[in-house]
C-alpha cells in the first residue's frame, strides 16, 4: 500500500457472527503485508464497542445477516461513531431490500457476496483504506493552508512560491478524490448490473431479454437526443425493469398474459408497482422507479398500472415499452423472416400500445440488433430454445439432461412430435438447468413436402480453453456459468476487458465446457 506513508497503520474492523470468517479475512490481509491493524467483532453490539474504543477506524466490513442486529442497522449506528470510515457489506444472501438498507441507511459504498474472491476482496479493502487516507490527508492539507493564510502578513518574499506549492498539492489530492468519486460511480453502475443479474437468475427467460431491452432502449434514447443523464436513467430502468417479478412463481412467468387465469394475472400485474417500491428507498433510483412503474402502460390508455395515455406516460417508459415489445414479440414469432413479421406487428400497434412519435427511429435499430440473429442464415446455426419453441425436424446439437443428470436426448437427435412431448414432460418433472440447443436448416425435398433438417456448425468454429483466447475472437455460442447464468452472448468480439472477465468467470463459477469462437480475419 505504497500511498499510505504514516507512522501508525490504518485500522480495519471486521464484523461477522461467524468468527472463522473474520479470522480468515484477517489472515488474508496479514498475508498481503499491508500496513493495517485488524480489529474483529462477532456481533453488531461488539462492533460498536470496538468503534467506541477506536473511533479512527478507516474501514468497516460487516456481514448483513447477524442475530440481534443486522449489518444495515449496525452500519447506521457506526456512522455516528466513525463518520469518516468507509463502510462495506459482505453477505451470502441475495436480499435486495437488505442491500438497499445497507446502502441507503448504513451508507455502505460496496456490496460483496460470499464466497468472495480473495484478489477482489483484498483490492476492495485496499482501495477503501486508500480513499479514507486521501480524505484525511486532504483535510490535513486544507487545515495547513488555512493556518498558513492566517500567517500571510509574517511571511517573506518566498510566500508566493510556498502557497503555490501547497495549492498544487491540494489540487493533486482533489484530483485523486475526483478519481475516487468516479470509481464509486462506476461501482454503483456495476452494482445495478449485478442486480439485473439477480433478475436473470430468477428466470432463464429473462437472461437475454434484459440485455436486449437495455441495448435497444439506450439506442432509441440517444437517437431521440436525450441528455447523457436521461440516457443513463433509461439504461438503469431497462436493466431493472423486471425487478418486480422476483418472488413471482415460475409457472406464472412462463405463461403469456392471455393464458393466465384471473388470480395469476392479478399477481403478474403487480410487478411494475413492486419494482418501483423496491427501488424507492434509494433516492438516486426514484426516477428510475417511475419509469419501471409505467413500462407496461399503453399509448391508448389501456395499459397498467395507472392507465396513463399518450404524453402522460414518461418518455423513458415509452422507450422501454417499445424495446420490451420488440424483444418479447421476436421471441414468439417464427417463420422465414421474423423481423419483417415483427415490423408488421409494430405497425399494427402504432398509436395503440406503442408511441407513434418514437416509431420512426426504431426500425433501423431493430434491424441492426436482431437481423443477424433472426435472419434465415442465422436459423442454420445453433440456438438455445425453450420447450414450447421446439419444432419437428430440429436437430439437438448438445446432449440434453435433466436437472439431476439423467440423459433425455442425445446430441444429433432429430425431433419429432413424441420427442417434443417428452422434453416438455421432463421440464415439468425434473427441469434441466437451461434451454435445448438445436439447429435446423432445409436440406432438399420437393416443394410442399415435409422439410428435412440437419445440424450445421459455423465454419472454423472451435472450442478454446479460457487461457488460450485472444483479442478479436468472436463467440459463436452463448457462454453460461456452471450455475446457468448468462455470461457473454453469441456474437461478442473479445477484447482485453472481456478476456479478463472470462478468466474470472472460470475461477468463480466455471462453465462446463470451453468457449466456442471463430477467429475474425481482418481484410
């Protein structure tokens, strides 16, 4: 920790009701040879006693779920005893309400999950202590300048150069603080992305949907000349627009609204309001919450939850409504040209469900984002589908196993009506972790006869170990973690950032195979 040159080490307080956790983290920090004094406590009450005796603690890392006093409650009281300490939450539970309390009430700047990555944990603690050090150092230098200003009348001819020197030091410190603030803002944005992944984990149907809606919404917002802040608000709202579905039964989420009974529909219609309520505790997300509340309103006033119409609906919500409609419709449409069918459906909904003023800027973005995937050529390549999307003649391109590991269909199996029914039953009894990977392509036959389908693999596709990947390679299949979380989508071109991310994924939650790529050749 080369930036921390001082006579005494900074103090770090670890609070967790499991003593082996604090002992393990303390040992990890000592192994890094950091200039730190590590204090430990096994409860919120003991942590407050530690802070009373050591009010100069630089960083507090607290568990969220502890008996007697939660992490959020402890951090809220800790702000009074050690207001300058950097506060962080470490927990093994993906509890969004508790996380919001820790951030909003306890002033937590980071939210870390158990089990942790040692390298990430050490780096996060180091950065937090450095931030505390910079704040204290800036305060000291500011006080020094104020004292020197009071002594101006007694200074000699070198006064000007000495003041300039100190001013330069303060400016440098302020620039470092600005950089810290930028990183805090970046961490907040990454936290939002992490929350969106919790939504994806709740339903496999939402994995690519959330990302597609976000990408299309941001493109539309920029095309409409919204400000950078407004675009960022739309982006965050699109990432979290389905946050209210957490807690709703999978049986309901897998149905179209038209197929729901009265009770199921009543539950589903609550999710937009629940989404706003979830975020309302965080002041910076209240505008986002408003867009989430209204993203199921319809332009003609027949939507929910408030039956707003036309310009009464916030512009950001109308944008997300458009993007959500596009992605959901394309998921259900089939045929040789689903994009063209979608554009026709959009025309029918213009002025009814969709804003006619936004409509003119959408088509080119739809074609750019979806045409490569939904074109006839893309149908030849491997796809991951839900059971109800399967068609006779499709070829299974990967072994399909139940959630407990029993083989359902072997790779190369050509689907017929009986096999499709068997797959549907398997997903009801012992659901596999993901979808069914298939390919289909016409391979001859006379006009009017049943089409034959054969598996097709992209030319030059290869399965590569993560440490053999290189910049410029392009993913030919979605990459999922070992627990089924979508990590990278088909078509992603690897760069230095995504290469580092892939290596981290394979350390934290390793995929069951390598990475399927082709090498992009430059002309």
